[in-house]
């Protein structure tokens, strides 16, 4: 039986409100048989300090990424992961995490590469859940193994590669750089406090406009209202419904957050995440690089 969507009025104005749940909704559905709660954090040790009761952990680095090739799991490995985590193809998977849900949206995006039918995000993530005094537990969460079919990953609809980015430059199609202004201008080769994650060249992809990913969020970690998001992406950036949009950051984690906003909250039909992002582009021989401030 399908798990009902969250009817909260504050979600109704989004293009696809069924992709979000509130803390109130999740608290009421913790024990639903069809719901699997997944915590995916930047801090991979955080889960063990306390997590939402019943939530399982998915480590973005060791469990979603291929450990030899810079790529994601193939269909067989993804099926094994889901079976071991107790996730069936018909499960409603609710993702949440730390730091404004940026790695939770990354995990949701990877599940979307495999076309998992029902993926949702906890609006506000771990921070909002904790701020409201809702329960956390250190008890180990275990779920019985589930059946999950082998589904071939389909990158084309929501994932971009460097050749497609080159095509966007040539055609003048929208590129959204969601990194910090310092990274965009070339002043920084990395995020503040992440010096190990730099590149040989600083700057941005020619033609890209800068809109830091966190501008889509409120202080409590939840997303801004739909009207505010439209002002940011439609009015300020000039993105139109028919645009073919590519978002990027450093390795695709921050841009997965923006991909979620543009795709599920604002309803842009053609948005892809360039997960190679600046780690690839800034080290790519003969790739064009621009410096300086954004026109926006």
C-alpha cells in the first residue's frame, strides 16, 4: 500500500510537494512498514552519536561510490546495498542528514539515478529534528533483508559529464555554479576549511553564474518558500522553464542540493548535476576557465 504524502500546507506551493516531508509527518510515520529512513551525513561518525529511531546509515563515500573507478555503484552493487539495508523497490525512502541536508540530497540523487520510485527528503534534516527536541537513539537499527531487483543506472536524465558541459558553453545554455563566491572568482581553490579538496586551477566554467547552494535554505535548515526560491532562480538568475540546466560545485554534493531545489521544488523539467564538477574541471587539460565575479 503506498505511503501517503505529507499534507502539510507549507509544502503545497512546491512543484512536487510529495518529495518533502515535515518533522511532524516523519514522527507520525516512524513505524510504518513501508517507510525506510536513511541518514547520510557529511560527518560519517555522527550517526553513531544518535540518530532518528529506526534510521539506517548510508555512507556516501564507502557505500554509494565505486571504490576503484570514480563513479557510482552499478546496478548489481546498488541492489545488494538496498537488500542489505532492508530497502525494497516499493519502499518509501526518507533521507535526512547534517549540514542543511547536503549529503542527504546527494544520496537521494544517487538513488534517483536508479529510478527508485519514492524518494523523499526530511525538510530541515537532522538539525530541525534535534532543535524541536525530537528523539534520537544510539540503539543499532536493523531491518530484515529485502528483495531488490537489479536496475541499470540511467545517468542521462539527471547527470552531466564534461563533454556535455563543453556543449553548454558552446551553446550558451545555463550553467549554475553553486560554490562559494571565493571559489567562483578563483580566489580560493577549495571550500573554506577543506584545503585537501582543491584543484590546479581556480575560477569557474565560462558562462556559469554563481548562486551558492545554501541560499535556498532557511536558518533552521528547511527550504525557503517557493516564492522566495523563484525570486532567486527565476528572477535573479533568469532561469526559464524550458532551459536545459547544469549545476555543479566541487564533486557534486552541493549541486545535488540545488538540483533538488530546481527539479522538485520549482519544477524545472531538465536539470542535471555535473558531479565531476570543479575537482574534474579545474584539473582538466585544456578546459577553459573564467575568473572574476558573477554578473548576478
